C-alpha cells in the first residue's frame, strides 16, 4: 500500500508518518510546502527509510500535484495539509481560505482525475481521507457532545475554512463518486507540537519561569486527544471505515484551560522542582480573551469505537506527562523553533487598523 500524506511535516502529519513507517508495511509519500508550521526534526527517524519519500509542493499547485500522483501512484490519500491556528486565522483569514478551501478543492480535482484514470480494480481500492476538526460544529454549553449528525456552526475564520473543506470533500463523493471518508478530531497534543498552541507554550514558559497567559478566566473547555492516538484512529478509519462516512475522534478528556495549565505546573514542579520551593501556579496570569472564543468542545466517539477497533490508549494524565517530559528533554528543539519562526508572542488580536 502506498499512502500520500499532505501536510506530513506538520505536528499531526509527522506523527502519522512516523506511525505508518514504524507500525505498518505501507510506503509513504509526504507532500508538504514546508511553511512555518513544518516541525524540525520530527521526521528524522524515517528520512532514510526506503519506504519514505518527500515532495515539497503546495496543495494549491494543481500541476505539481498531478505530477506527484502520476509519479508515485498512491493507493490512499490522507489530507492533513492546512492552516490550523485560530489566532492566526483571526489575524489573516485570507491565508486560511487559500490553503484550507482552495487547496483542498485543488487536491480533490487532482485526486478525482487520477482516480478516474485507474483500472477498475485499483479504483475499488482507492480512498481519500480528509482530516478535519471538531471546531466546525461551533460551541457547546455545559452539557452534550458533538456527534457526526451535529449541525455545522463555525465561529472563527479557521473553523469556517475547515467546514468549507469538509463540504467540498463530501460533495466530491456525492457528485463524482470519489471514495472519501472524513474525521473530525478534538484538540491534539503531544511531542513536537508547535509552541503557538496552549500546551507546548505553557510547558516552555513554565520551564523558563515566564508568565503563563490564559485567555479570559480559563473556563473554556476542550477535549484533549494524544496525537499518537489520533494517528491510530486515522489508520483504523482507512482500514475499517465506511466510504462516505464521517467519524468523530476524541480523547475522552474534557478539561478547562485552567485545569490543563495547573496540571502542567504540577508536573513541572515534580520533574523540575524549584530550589526556593515555588510553584509554577504562581506564574498563571489571565489576559484579554480571544475574539469569538468558543466556550466548550466535547466529542462523542461512539461511532468510531463501535465500527472500528480504535480506542484512545493514552489518558490525559499519562499523555500530558509524556509530553512535558519530552519538552524538558528537548530544550534545543524548542529553542530552535523560537529563534526561527515563533517567539511566543500574543497572536489573535485581529487585523491591524491602518
């Protein structure tokens, strides 16, 4: 089996590529434009493997994508390439439309043309899997959970662009017959995560004894999914999912942002105790909330757990401790990222007035 992964150099994509090379017999073609979010070193372990190939291409470039399909003849496409940070989408929404909407549409056009060119037997085996987010469903109150039948109600430029991409993928199945599946996942965390996201930013700031800024009162709630569990879920859908279906993937770990940051502080205090016996909780500060900040996300994973053999193997406690330990042990990695593409500053304040 040959799998073409778009965005395979990003946080989730690199975890998926590492999983596919280490845990399966599949060959992988990683198609990535290597934007700021490409993770340095995350694929070092697979780069010399004969089953791994890399193509530097933007998914908006249809001609180059077509050449890649013709060159590598994939059996499976797993589409992860996306602009993915809500705060950045508030500052520059057009970039999210270009990559997440136009890029997905371009990829679908190329994949459809390629699929139609295949023999009958190869067409029957081909699948296009699209990875999306729970944020397309909007915000929940203090009860209930998103199911695959929840109506879309995106509230940020990021979630609106991902909702649009979901609709295009579904339309390519209904209109043209392209064999697709879709997954909508909850908040991912784990090793190699870019430090603009909550958990790695809080870990790094905690290591450095810098302020830990939390939006609003820290009451916003997310369901947390360990990234390696997400990679296993995608593989389960590829092998056991039903064409045309959507699968919600969650970690079953609902936590408020304040609870998450407190847990990070406690793990850091345990692993890197302060000689003066201070607690990192003293570093927590509350800052102006993000515009349009959804209150709560929660995923009902009944469908994927019932139709495949997948279930999350990491609890939030075990996964978070692994993540904190990795960031402590890999200081050179995040220092390199901070020096190069992201210094930890505030994002998501909206376009600057002229």
